């Protein structure tokens, strides 16, 4: 399996914490060259330094995925440094749960810009290069929220449903170019994700649920490793779900007046 990771150039957005960071460290430890983007450059640089100190290859570029030019610059840096791109992991994301009636419109905009447009910008940045290479693999991060809609999760769920729609459209459109695509739909995984919720009731409900049920971030990293390692010489689409059992989500993620 390591053969299909060794020397592969893997761009990861949202690599400064959580799932992106865990994946960068895991793949680099198996010989991948990781190119990391996020806004917190101090965090990225520390990850790069530690990967390099362990004998791995990594570089980082400050990237705000809401800016198409930043995402393009990240991918261009990967290609100019290493001559190709094997995998684009569109991972950067934001979850800010709140009931619609709270009208947290700035938070809606942020989630749409980061989760939805950020994923599209990632695809736009790699597609011409992958088409001309005639190989490449785009991995998009959806969520359980991309399959189920919960009250107070409406906009986050909408963005993660959209990520699945974009991934499916991508799969249908790139079949002729020998490209691969994967959707990963995580459930609760222990990261900074819930810390951005500003609605107190949602924060309490989700914080409590994560404290009791979330699984470690390296489980996601191992799924990415597995998805990448399948040694298939063809255009293929794969889908994975990972997280605590769905039965554990009931009640916890609902604001109190929606619990029966
Ligand atoms: P974290 O909050 O730990 O990580 C989010 C990452 O996204 C950070 O590296 C952050 O970096 C980056 N990010 C946020 N906004 C931007 C931006 N504008 N430009 C570039 N990078 C940005 O959460 P996770 O690791 O959990 O989240 C990773 C992905 O997994 C997200 O898409 C999330 O929706 C998804 N997911 C996570 C689940 C979980 O339970 N943890 C469950 C389902 C899906 P910085 O702030 O430095 O820019």
C-alpha cells in the first residue's frame, strides 16, 4: 500500500488543525509529499518543521479558501515545486450551527464561502493540471450533515449536501480523463470544529455530544490513506463514511425544543 503513497504530491486545505493536520502527518510519515494550506501560517509552519525533522517532505502556503487566487497559488506552488499533483484534499471547513430564526447571516455566508465555494475553488485549481497529466484524485470532505438535515444545522447541512452534489457532478464529468474522486463523510471527530459555534444552545448540545462520542482524528487520516492507496489504474469514484454510530446522534444534536 505504501507504494501508492510514496512520492505522491498531496495538497491539503485546512491543514492547520484537526483532520487536515492529522492527514498531513499520517501521509507524510508514509512518504507522501504534502503541500499544506490554511490561514494560520504559524500552525502550518510548525507542522512542516516537524514533518521535515522526521525526514518527510512538506511545504506550506498561507491560503484562504474563500479567495480563488489563494487556492490557485497553493496548487501552483505544489506543481512548480514537485512537477505534478496527485491528490487534492478539499478539507477546509467551518461549522457554525444555529437556528435560522437567529439570522446569523454572516455565519451562513462564511460556511457557504468556505465549505462550498472553497471546494469549488479547489477543483478549479487542479482540474486543468490533472486533465493535462491524465491522472489525479480529488477527495472532498462532506459530512453526516451531507446526508441528514438537523434543526439548527440547516446551513451547514446545505453546504455539506452541496459538497456531495459537486463531488457527484465531478465524478460524472471527468470520467474520460482518468481521474479519481472520493467523498468522505465524517461523523463526530475530535477536532476544533465545534469551537466555532456562537449560538450557546447549539454549542452546548454539540459540545456535549462530541465530548461523549467523538472519535480520534487519525481515523480520518487512515481513511484518506486507504482511499489513496487503492492501486487502481482507472477512473473511479469511492465514498466513505466514518464516525460514531448514527444512533448516537439522535437528541444530542437537536436544540431542546426539538427534542421529543
Ligand atoms: P478544524 O476546525 O479543526 O479544522 C478546520 C480547518 O479548516 C482548519 O485548518 C482551518 O484553518 C481551515 N479553514 C477554516 N476556514 C478557512 C479558510 N477560509 N481558508 C482556509 N482554511 C480554512 O475542523 P476539522 O478538522 O474537523 O474540519 C475539517 C473538515 O472536516 C471540515 O470540512 C469539516 O466540515 C469536516 N467535518 C468534520 C467533522 C468533525 O466532527 N470534526 C465531521 C464532519 C465533517 P485556519 O483557521 O488556519 O484557516
